[in-house]
């Protein structure tokens, strides 16, 4: 991969949409993008307020003339430059992801987008079609699936090391909505977050449920085909859903359980994935993200650590510090940016595109189908099929 970057000769040029000064997710995207030297953030739109956006860029080290008032201005101005942007990273409120992604794809740019990619499955299918039609690349910022040890779990589960998969369990527990934030002073973030018209089909699914579903399906290599779900608010009187739980039937008949909530008092961004096969199981927790527990039936459980000798080269390459030195979500985000950059560079050089596991738009579309099925199941009180992506 280092040789590919050297042959390409320069970093790719990235424009960002959202994530102005002081916004945590903006700092995450920008620093992760530049971590490996394959991207350089050169332009952006940092606020829905044009004046604030133009003033924010220089505060982040972006040239004033490339700090734009809105997305249309950035796309129009950048396409006329000989050094214009080659991709857009989207980190805006949920209801704007789809229109911004459409605009970027139609401008001939690759896209890195926060989740959820769209408001519904139909819009996600449209993005899939646009990506294919325009021959663009589209990555989704599902960072939890890009940790070295979740990548190792993916390799083990998909290789058959566990035998046929029988059960996939995932949970994501938070406490951010355990109190009535609706009764506190509302900043811009809370205004859109707590507005069911803007935050998505179900807030908890748009905020963390899509991460949990993607982590389970991507790691096991099995899409969800049917769900029976309970989606609601744990806090009385709340207008947005802060809890979801589902029974899942995966491809091939494997069963699954799924629980996510943002309203668990005392919870602390607690993500856990367990995959059980005919021969054994895998157990990964975000609290110990650098380690994976592997238990094969009839053998002692072993703990595999990031950087351990004998790991596959691609898993070793996904880590950047020796074992025992903490790494986290920023490095996982960086893996997604790095892989998309390598694919784009290879294609630009006329080389075969490497098979890289970053989350793609087709996976985002499956997530939207999963969310819609859960919402339908909540209303009907029974099992519901998860829509399949159109084949054309």
C-alpha cells in the first residue's frame, strides 16, 4: 500500500461538509483522513450559516478562498480549479446526508459519509445506482467495523474457522438520553437530534443502531433477512425512539439478537459483539477494543491482541502502534479513509482495484432496509422481511 501511494505521487484532495470548529465528529474525520498522508483537507463548508462557514475554514487551517458558504458554491468553484477536490466527506445532520451525497456524486466526486446514509431505503437504493452509474466510490463511517480486532473477527468468521454461523449477538448501550434533554436549553445539535422529522426513522437506530447492525452483519458476513422488533422510547413522553431490540434471522438461517439504547443510565458507549458457530465463538468488546476472545469447542479460550505475531498482514497493517499502546476510534476511521484512497489511487493508475473491506454504500442500503423492517415490525407486532437491494 505504501508503494501505491508513492506511485500516485501526492495525497488526494478532500472537501468536508459539516464539522466546524469545536464539533467532535469534524475533528475526528479531518484528523483521521490525514493520518496516513493519503488525503489532505483543502476545502469545506463548515456551517449551514454562510458567514459562519466562511469564517470557520481559516480557523481550521483551510484557505479563506476555499472556505465556502454552501455546498453548491464549493462544488461549482472546486470543479473549475486544476487542484480541485476529488472527494467529499459528509458529517452534517442526518436529514442532509442524502442531498449532499447526491450533489457530490453528480459532481464526479467520491464520498465518505456519516451514518445513516439516507432517510429511507428508497433513497439509499438511489445512491447505490448513482455510485455505479458515475463509477464513484462511497464509504460509510462505520468505524467500529474497522478496528484491527473486528477486522480479524471478520476474517475468522468468514473463513469458516468457526464452522457454519449459528448465532450473532450485538448490543450497543449508551446513557446520553437517560435524562430528559428535551427540558434543557436546546442548542442546534439537540434541536435536530430530538426532532423526529430530522433525526431519522428512529433516533436510536440512526444514532447507534445502524453501527450495531452493520458491525454484526459485516463481521459475520451475513445479511439480515427477517426481523421481529420492539422500537420505542424508554423515557415516558419522549417523541423520539431511544431503544430498539430485535430478533433477527440471518442468511442461511443463523439467528441473531440486537439491542441498542441511548437511555440506559450509567451506560458508557458499551458495544459488544459475539458470534457463535458450529466449532466455537468470537467475543469483542469496545471497552477492550485491542483484544478479541476466541473460544473453540474443546480448547482453552485464547485472547488475541492487536499487533500479535502471526496475525495476517492486513490485520497487522490496520494497527499503527505496538501492542499495549492505546489505539482507538480515530485510527479505525483512518483505516476507512486509507482504504478508499488506495482503491481510488489504484484505479487512477489503471491498476486492478484491491479488495478492501471498508463499509460501502450497498451496506448502507441494507442498513436502511433493516431499520425500515424494524419499524414495520413494531407497528405490526410480528416478523417482517428485510427488503433486498435491487439487482440492476
